[in-house]
């Protein structure tokens, strides 16, 4: 259990770093500007449907979608971190409760949820490494 908690602690720290790194990237990409530029290009394409304007719209749509994919990934990481922290608190409370009883420590579904949280954080880290 101590090894799992140490691993989860490292993963939570890495996830916080990833979350912050994504936040920096998202801020630099400026979703508001990307939205304005895409809307402008779409309006321009409506009045001038040239191949150049179409190419610009495709490129701006790809940038817009990429930014929103990063926002979704950042949100997912935050939710996983928050869920893991709640599970850790629950595990701590249950271990205190069980430690005071005669039946001692019993492993329950909280440990399994921590394993799921750990796997989700690991998967998110792997996906970010591919960016």
C-alpha cells in the first residue's frame, strides 16, 4: 500500500505539472483570438470562396480544434487529480476507522479506485508525451 501511495503521489505531482504546462500552452495559443480569426476567415470565405481562403479556414479550424482538445485534456487531468485526492481522503478516513476496530485493516473498493486514478493519470501523461 505504501508503494502505491508513493506512486500515486509522484503521479499527482506529475499531473499537476502537466496541468500547468497545458494551461501555459492554452494561454499562449489564445483561444479568443483563434475564435475571432476563424470567424473572420469564415465570413471572408463566404464573400470570396477562393482556394486560398478555403485553405486558411481549414488551417484555422484545425488550430481551433487543437486548442479545444488541449482544454478538454487539461479539464480531464484536473478531474482525475481531484477524484484521486477525494479517494485518498476516503482511504485515510476508512483506515483510521478500521484501525480502531478489532477487525483491523480491510481492503475495499477505495484502493481499487486509487488504482484506476493512478492508471488514468499514467495514461494522460503518456498521451501528453506524444504531443
